[in-house]
C-alpha cells in the first residue's frame, strides 16, 4: 500500500502596505487673493483613501495644526492625512507653502496716494494725508522744491512761496510691502490784511526825531515803505 501524506493547513497574513510615495504640495498665493477653493496636489494615495488637510505656521509645534486655512502673509506647512484602505495603511505627508505680502499699489485694483491742499504764506502748514495705506504701515512725509531737479527730499516742511512735491513713504506691515506716493502742491502768496499801522494823535515840534508811524505784523522778509505829504491850511497835498 502506498503511504498517504497528510498536509496540515497553516494560516498566514498579508499586511497592509505603507504609502511610501505619499506626497503633498500646495501653490501659495498673495495676501488678500486667497482662492475660493484650496486645491492641494496629492500623489501616492494608491487606493484614493479619504484625505484630510491641516495647516500650521512653519516650524510651529505640531499641536497647532488646524483645519482652518491661514489668511495672513507668512510661511506655513500643510499636512495631508490619508485614511487606511483595504490594502494600505494610513499615512501622512507635509509640505511648506507661502502666502506672500501684497503690494499697496496694483493698477486697476488698489493705489497708494498722498494729497496736500497747500496753503498761503504765513498760514499754518496743512498736514498731508494718505489714502490706500491698507496695512496701516508707518508713514513718513518728506518734501522738495518742485522746480529744482537737483533738490533732495527733506523732512523740513517748506514755508516760502513756491511749488513743492510731498512724498509719503509707507513702511511695510505684516501683510503689505511698503510703498511710496507723490503729490505736488503750492504755497501761495499771503494776504496783508493782518498788517496794521498807527500814528500818534499829536506831535509837538521839539527839534528831535519822532516815530511818525508804527506798522505791526509785517511778514518776515517783507519791506514796509512810508509815504507822506505836508498838510497846509487844512488841505492835503
């Protein structure tokens, strides 16, 4: 008789594979121009497992990951977590992306401007104003003679009659680059309505010089000229 060999069944396990080629990437954007839909690119999700995305500031602790998409300018990390599937274990991958600072002046979208209405000589200088400083950056104003091509900007506010250019320099802020804006304004000749004159009611001849007229509030640099005529027999000549 031939002998019969009995085979005993043995169990074995096929373990789930790792997502070794899992990778994520996200193209950044400029502050204020966040896409309506954030579309990260994921590769290596072999069986298209469910994906969840998280974000944090680059180099921040992992416990700061959140599902909220960041808005402010900066460098961030995106993480994708892929759920396990029939043949693959769960996995995750990370990548950095940048939200860039925006420009204060973009043609057709926004513009940084400065204005100065000017004033008359002798009046208090009028402060310029800036529009479009969206990031509330610190503003510095400087001035130069508009007629002098070689003149340099200075923080000294002009006082003499003439045409001038004001420059507003805005420092960069958390979400915006700095910027500059220019505007021309004038200091016009002042009015002499503030000038007043007084004369003594009576003078007695005593062979000495007397102040015949006193002029007040003459602007600096102006010259007052006096004219008189002799009074004879009650008539003016």
